[in-house]
């Protein structure tokens, strides 16, 4: 089992949205999970935006991607493999 936690830290006040995508390929089964939503943070605050657990078999590959955007465009994008 693999656990994912998407978190954000604000160095300034922000009103933004997030998109979290987790993809499992290879192994016995393939699957994809997407979570998204809006959030606001004051400067210096942090928040957990999404959490998920996914089974992980031998030969499986996992990729998680978090994108945070505001009205002006993309603020941050991180991928983990």
C-alpha cells in the first residue's frame, strides 16, 4: 500500500485551486485517481489538500502530480515517481 498526501505552504496570501493526479501502471491492475478543489491560505499557513492510498503490487509504477494554480496561472507543479 502506498499513501499520498498533497500539501501546500503559502509564502503570501493566496486564493488558488489544486489538481492532484495519481496514476498506477504495470503490475496486475492500472488505475488513476484525480482530486481537485479550491483553497485559500494566508501567508505562512499550510494545508493538506488531498490524501489517498493505493495498492502497490510487484511490477507496478506509481506517479503522483500536484498542480496549484491561481487566477494568473500555474503557481507550482510537482511530480513524484
